[in-house]
C-alpha cells in the first residue's frame, strides 16, 4: 500500500533552544485511520502543523501524497480540523459549508449535493439555517468536521475532534470518520480520548519528544498478550502458585477474583480444565485484549498524566 504521509527525521527547534520535534520518522498508509498519541508536549501539534505547511521544519523532510508538503498541489487535497478553531459565527451552517466548498474549488452543483449529505452525517440537518453563533461547542465541533471532510480530501488531519462532545456526538464523529475511510480518505487523528482512538483507528503511533517510540496495530503493539479475569469460588496461595505455570502475571483483584496476563488465548481451556480438576468452581473466565490505555502507560513508561488518559 502506498503511503499518504511520510516523514524523514523531521525536526523543529524554536528560538534555537526549544526542541519541539526532535526527529520524527513515520509512514501512514493511504486509506487508513492513523492515531497519533503521546503526552502533552510530545510535539504532536507542531508535527501536524509541519505536515500542513503551516510551520517550516528546522531540518528533515516530509511527503504528502508523494509530494513535498511545501507544494500547494499536495495541500489542495487535504482537510483540517484544528483543536482550537474560530468559525464565522454570523454565517448559517449551510452558508459556512458553502463558503468553504468554494474555497476548496468545489463546483456549485457538487456543493448543492454534498452540503446536505455532510449536515446529515454530523446530525445537524435541522439547524442548517441557523447561525453558528447559536451553536453549542459540540455542534461547532461537528460542523468543523463536516467542513474538513466536505471536499472529499485524500488526507484529513483531525486534532482532538471529539473533545467536549457527548456520547451521541462522539458516535456521529466516529461514523463520519469511518465513512471517510470507506471513501478512501486517510485520516490522521490526534486525540487524548484513548477509548475513541481504540475503536476508530487501524494503527497508532506513540511519540515522545517528537520521536516515534512504537507504531502498529493494537494487537501488534501488545505482542499478542491477552488478559483474562477469573472469578472463582475460592482463592488460595496454592491456586495462585499453580496458575503461575500458565500466566506471565497473576494479580489478585479481590477476595475471589484474579487477573491473568497470558501469551495468548489458547491457554485458557487448559487453565479452566486445571481449575475444575482442583475442585474449583469457575464462575467467570473473561478474556480481553490489552487496552490502549494500558499500552499507553506501558509504552510511554508511566510518564503520562491522568488527564491524558480520559476514555
């Protein structure tokens, strides 16, 4: 698969002393939803600005759709929703989208067809004729997403697109992202809401100080590790010692509950059979993949603050 985004030791230094991005090298494939994750100050926003041509790199290079990011022909096929946005509050929702459609070079016929589609997709059809000054923060977030996706961009950059949204709004944004991916759009997603990233992204990259620490799918990053929660009728030191022969870790979670970390799910039937053979009643045995939050803490070395792990 060809890459929509490529960076080669991209670096940004402010005032000759402050290193915002140290050496960013990564690849984002065409048509994938890519999560860009890291603690505050990791260089995420500066990296996005360099990829959009809004900030010049101090060193290194980047390609967007196979062309240098400095070329207008590459940026013409890009959509962008910044984290901190200010829209034209005096415009009605449909006027706002029509203006941006014209700025993106869309024909009048295409705008007439596309604008109602996008308003419906983000749940704003009923307020199409209302001015943006009457919109809540969540509604503005959704009209911003419609604006970013309006001209069917080849690549769209979304910086915290679900920040401040209620569960219904998050669902609409999630569906809009998936619809864009189905149409072939590459989605570059920066978000602190790891639960949303986990259910939306095909791959993720963890960065620290402007460098990629790890990148891949969640199963790849977890190394195939499985966690399983067991609820038993009793829990003794002998049982804990016996379970250690299958599990990497055995963590008591309560009086009769434990959490196991395993190399894979194939060991679960053996564990269940062994417990039954020991005369233990197994009331629950629930496997689940290592969460993105747990991976974040594991990969980033536990240096993230709790505010960055909202899910």
